[in-house]
C-alpha cells in the first residue's frame, strides 16, 4: 500500500510495518532523518509540514497517510493549549489537504486527551464532511504482554468502499476492548529480555544516578527491580535523561538506580536488534528521538488491515 509517513521521526511506522510501500517520510528533524536513513532506503524530506503544498503530496498518489503529530498540546506535562498551540498547525493543514486529495486511509497517533481535544473535534468534522468514517481506540503495549506502559490514542479514518477483509480486520483489531474476545490472554514477557546485560556500573557510569540526586528525587522516581517478575516500566518520554521525574523508569542494579540505555528503550518500543542508533548522536538526543517514536507491536497489530488478502 502506497504510504506517506508524516511526523516520521526515526521511522517507527516503517519499522513496524515493513510491508507498507512508504513513498516518503516527512519531518523537520535532521537527527531523526539521520537515524531513519541509517536504517531504511527511500526518501526522507526535511520540511515544515505546515507549509507543504497539495501538489507536492498528490504526486505520490498515496492510499494511506500516517501522522504522529506533536503531543505537547494535549499531554498532562504540557500546557494543554490545544489548537491555540502553534504545534497543531501542521496537523490541521495536513487534514485540510487530505480532505482535498482523498487518500483512502488516515491514521493519527497521539496521547490520551487528544481524542477529547478541540483539535480532534475539528479534524473529525473536516473528515466527516469529506466522506470519511472514523474510529478511535486506546492501546498500551502492556495489554499484549510487553513489560512497558505507553498509553496512546489511535484514530483511523477511511473512505468507503473498502474490501470485506479490510473491514473485518478493522472490526477485529480496532475494537474498543482489545481483550474482550481474546480466548487466552497474551503471555507476559519479562523485562530482563529487553535489557543489555553487558551494562555495568564500572563500564557505563554515566547511566547511574548520582546518590545525592537520587535522595532528592527518590519519592517521585518510577523505580523498577528485576526481582519483581511482573514489573513494567513507565512510558519513556522525550525528556528522559533531562527531566528526572515523570519521564521514564530507573532500574536497580549494582547497588544503585540507573537509566535505561537508548538501546534498551528501543528494545522496549519493539525496534529490532539490528536497528541502528548512530554513535554520532548522544544518549540524550537518542532518548529524545525514541521518546517521540511509536510502540511498534501495537502499531503492527492495528495496521493489519493494510495487509493484502491472502
């Protein structure tokens, strides 16, 4: 399926759904482009998405538009300025273009709260006027056995007619309660599977929290310990490594708490082991890019409707 990946970041959609024919990835971040092009072939266009023209997009004749717009206008940690936040302009602009160019499908990923926002109300009104049907669902990788939390809202819009097998997959994978009709719940995976066991305090001292900083913030830290077989990490945000609290979890190891490495965060997001994280980028920058990316196992499941009918 010919696809355009907007707010592409490091390529979460392409990594999750390699069967999609991604014609172009578009974003403004040069470091994200560096990670993307280190892993994937194809076009990555660095541009201001609020200024993209219809004729630039029309030439791709894409059936699917994927969008992961900035979440700060809707997140609890932000000021929740909603459509008054300048960062929502690009999404509004792209929805207006979609209403004119008419891709068959659109998918938007964002944080809980987005679905109740004025921005979401406005874009759904535009899409309905253009003949789209929409559905939203909320998903977290912990629902399918992954030892990490990353609650996200997904909005799907489509134009009829669509094939019967596509509609069946949408009904199955986009239901309100994903476990409602599951015969046996998914087996939980242990956090240890996702860790880099070569990391030690002597080899990677930069990952460990300073004791004075730990004592200052310990009551508000999300602390995890492998002694708990059912432990799950908090959501790793783009501020991990900069903000101490409400940005991710810290692991007890070698008599102290440490940050998860960028590779470990990538593992928990579902990126494959051979996904390249360029050594020219700092840990802080990689944490930032990963925090803005996707939960690949959830995206892979939701996007099953794009598979060709066997």
